[in-house]
RNA sequence: GGCGCAUUCGUCUAGUGGCCUAGGACACCGCCCUCUCAAGGCGGAGAUCAGGGGUUCGAAUCCCCUAUGCGCUACCA
């Protein structure tokens, strides 16, 4: 079962933007294949024409690429087991269905959706377990074939009803299912498309998938797949059902329990390595202390044996921490590029483009320790790109020092000292020296009065370091802002 | 309702009979550092291992029962 070469796959349906839970499954499948020197396949399960969403395939590939998950075979690059769209593999499913009919393990069902609905309703009313009642199973094969010519029908799999079906799961061990409780599920729909159950078995076999790694929501249908493998006489892959990822409400992560599309996180300024690191430890661990891991290390050490069985809550705080960590860890050039990109994207249109590269470059190192999400960048440096300080409440000037009179003294003294610095000597060090010199005459610590100047210069009492900011702004703009603040106080 | 899975600090987890008076990380609190805010350093609080029975010299680790949570129960995946 596991002595085959390792081949795993990620097989999403193109029904929208992939969610983080889904991508986590892709990540584990990929990491496992890479760790074992195997292959990773991307297959698109587009068997439900009603739920197909335009652009979803592109979004799936974009999501994987963003995290650096690469595939060896797939819809875009082809491969020896193509095609990789299930909608293009219809004959294979029909072939399998027919083989099963010949073997007496499948039958046509002519029941209408209405009858099925009514059946379910009456079963529910009678507190009976829902399931097909086998009406069409009793139709004579000859009659069935005749009716099939012009009557819409599906093909159902005849589940074994005696005994039990045992799932040997890599993460959960042995799971036993009572066959008497099973249902003759539809495997080929009336439109000729297969349902997931048939398609996954046919394709995983055709594509030589060695490990079926998927979310835990699939575990209840595992007996369907196992019986299909047995009826077809094919070798099962090793099974691994991954724990679900829960939202803050402790329910399976979905649209209603918060935003979950992977790419949304990119838009908000999360780094791919932070997301990958975060996802890697949702349901898996390397050892008793590692919390930071790179894609390279993950693909070297990942092992299904260390996947835990219990569901994990998606903790955004942890993701935020990791994002900050990777921002601080990246090399200087990349950081400058990111600052430029996000500033350009988020700064008001009133600021002329292209943005002053020297300012961006000077501000970048000041931003590094203060940014958690890239989207915070514009707000922190907008004041560097305008002549005047951003709008602010005048009262803010005096807030930290207690009273307006003190704020006035601070501004007056600062103006005198700063004004004494010549245009050519205007540097961070000079500004710092001048302002530190204020402690004496003002009779208070720098930390006590400096918030006044922060507000005057950047419109807020907090932000990137003031001395550097003043240096970047230049003598004229800095003095103008201090004078403007002084004027506000009368 | 039925079936299935799960249950260690608020959260992610370590732990496979003695190394556990349960370790790490995020978040939280305090101190230090400090031009604000952060970042960083140091320290703290936080889990009677869901509850109850067993087995054993000894259990978070093995067995049984209960509770709770979640998942599935479609011609969706």
C-alpha cells in the first residue's frame, strides 16, 4: 500500500477562491510528496457544472503559486496522466460504471428528483435513516437497458450491505463502518458526469496516486470509495484524513465564519512564507519546540505520522506574529520593494507618482519593526509625501504634556533650536542633538515632551522615529509644520 | 435522529506507562531597553491532561462508560 512511489494530488473543484482549509490540505499533500521525493499533481474536479465559477481555476493555481507550491503535472503543464480536468475524462468514468454494471455492482436508477425528495421527507418523518430504497435495483436488466435509451437516469453503486468496511487511516488508525448503514449512492449523474465518489477513485487510480490526503469532512464517505476500489479490483491508496480547520466560532471554516479565501490574506499584506509557516503547524508539528519553519525545511521534514487528529482553530494572532517575524527577517532589498509597492498602492491619488524613491528607501528601515501587515505601510509614511502635516485635532498637541501652555513652550523652544541648524547641517543627528538640548530649558525629559512634536510633524502622537522623519522631510517642511502647530495654539 | 471523528494552558501544540509537581509558541501581565509607537531582552500568570470508573508498584499516555463539540447524512464537492 505504501511501497509505491509517492504521488499525491490536490484536487479542488473550481467553485471559487480556494479557502485556507483547502489550501492547507494542498500544502500537506505537497510537502509529503516532496519529503518523500515523490510527485505532486494538480487535478481540477469540475464535475458539477452548476457550481463552476469563471476564473476559479486561475485562482486555484495563483493560490498555490503564491505559497510556492509547485506541481509536477496539472491542467496547465499537462503530464503523462492527463487530461487534468475531470470534465475531459468522461469516457473513463462511464467505462468504470459500465464495468460495475456488468459485475452486478451498479444499476440504473430512473427515480425522479421529486420521488427522491419525497422519499427523504418520509424517512425523516418516520425518523428513519435517509437513503435510497433500492426501488430501481429490482428492475430487470433487459428492461433497464431498454428504458435507458430514452429515459433520463443515473447510475447507482450497489453497496455491500453485509459486514463492515474498514478504513485504515494514517492519522486516525482503524475506522470501522457498518455496511448495513450504507447507501446506494449515485456515481454517474443523468448528465453523464460522475459524482466525486466515482471520479476520485477512477482518477486517483489512473494517476497512480499513492496517498489520498484530504480533509476530515470526507471520512464518512470513505467506505464508498473503499468499496468502489474493491468492486473494481483496484489497489487502494493510503488514506489520510486531515483534521478540519475551525473558525473562531469553532465551526468548520467557511465564508460565514470569517474571510477565508487564501488570496484575501495576500491582499491584506500577509507574506506567503508567514502563511505557509502558519498553515504548516495547523494540525502538524515538527517537534516539541519548533515554531518557525521555511518551505524548504517543511518539504524536507514533513511527515503524515506527525499529523494530529483533532481539529485546529484558526488563530489570526499567531499569523500576525509570524508576518511580523518574516518582515523583520527578510533582506533589505525585498523590504524596500515591498514598501514601495504598498505605498504606491495605498497612498492617496493626490500624491504625485512615481513616489520619491529616496524617501521610500529612507523610510523602509524605520517601518520594519512597526509593521505587522503590509497594508499598514501607507498610513505610517503618508506624512513624508506632503508639504503640510496630515489633518489632526489641535487638542492632540497638548494631550500628552497635559496643557496647551506647555505644548506652546515645547514648540517655541524647538523652533528656536531647530531654526539654528543650517540647511546643509540638517541631519538626523543634528535634529536629535537640538531636541535633546531642550530637556534643560524645558525642565522635563525628552520622552515627556516629544509627543508634541510627533503630532506637529506627522499628525499623530505615535509613528516612525521623529529625528529620522525630520531629516527625511528636510529643514523647510519640518519648520513649517512646527510653526503651523504653534499657530494653532494661538 | 443516525453514523463517524475529536477532547492537554484562551489558541496552536509537545507528550505513545516512570525524564511531567506537564515542555514550547501566540495572546495576556510585569520589568528592562527606549525620541513616540513598536521591536527586542528578561520574568510571570495560565492545563487537577473533558468527567467518572478501572488496569498497574506507577497513567495525560492502556481499557470501559458518560458528557460536550464538530463533521457527514444530495444527480455538491
